[in-house]
C-alpha cells in the first residue's frame, strides 16, 4: 500500500467512527433517561375523595340539565380520572374492579356527551350512578 492509500484508508476509517458517534448521539437514550417509576401516593383518604366525587357527580347532573355539553364532557373526564385514582385505594380485587367500572362508565358518559343529546346523556349518567352504587353495596357500611 502506498502512503497515499494508507492516509486515505485512515481517513475513511475516522469518518466511519465519527459518523457512528454522531448517529449514536442522535438516538433516543431510551430507558436511561425515562423518569424513575413513581409510586402513587393519594392526597385524600377514601372519605375525602368521595365527598369531592359527590360534588363532581351532582354538578354533572346540573350541567347535563342545562345542556352545557362541553363543560359536562370535561367534568365526566375528571370523574373518570377520579375513578382511576380510587383504584389506588383498593386492596381487594373486587374494590379495584368496581373503581375501574366507575371510571369506564364515566368515560362512556364523556363520549355520550359529544352527541349533545339529553336522553343518551341521562342514560350514560345513570350507568355511572349504578357503578357508584355497586361499590357502595359491597364496601360502604352506611
Ligand atoms: C370502588 C368503590 C367505590 C366507588 C366506585 C364509589 N364509591 Fe363512594 N364510597 C366508597 C366507600 C368505601 C365509602 C365509605 C368511605 C368512608 O366513609 O370511609 C364511600 C362513601 C361515599 C360517600 C359518603 C362520604 C362520607 O362523607 O362518608 C359519598 C357521598 C360517595 N361515596 C359518593 C360516591 C359517588 C358519587 C360515586 C360515583 C361517582 C362513588 N361514591 C363511587 C367506595 C366507592
């Protein structure tokens, strides 16, 4: 190999190395940069959560009555999220299932509210109520 060829080969090798380093730095870092898994710590006890949930639920009824469809839909989403939070209060599989059902029923209500039709909204609302009751029948002693 002549000197010129050696230099060319070394040059090409360096370019490959630099290219590789650039590619590697452009790749997402993946798991290493993800925030650490955080443990969920509720702010409220069940009673506190329920008292707030009751206000959300009653306000939803009024919003549906007043045909404030967008506000009702957003609040139904919040109620669904509260059901999601309630899951973390559960230790028994049944409790968790009831909380999931209430969350799903509220998400269905939010979906129904997009149609802006009172009969359908009322029906979906009463299904949320049934999901609240199902858990209370099993877990609320008054
Ligand atoms: C997964 C179970 C579960 C679901 C679903 C649930 N609740 Fe409850 N709720 C409870 C339990 C348990 C209590 C008793 C809490 C206590 O007094 O310590 C309770 C109590 C309550 C109370 C009485 C709070 C107080 O001051 O003692 C209200 C009001 C209430 N729930 C409203 C609702 C509404 C409205 C829904 C549905 C949108 C709902 N709950 C869904 C478990 C549930």
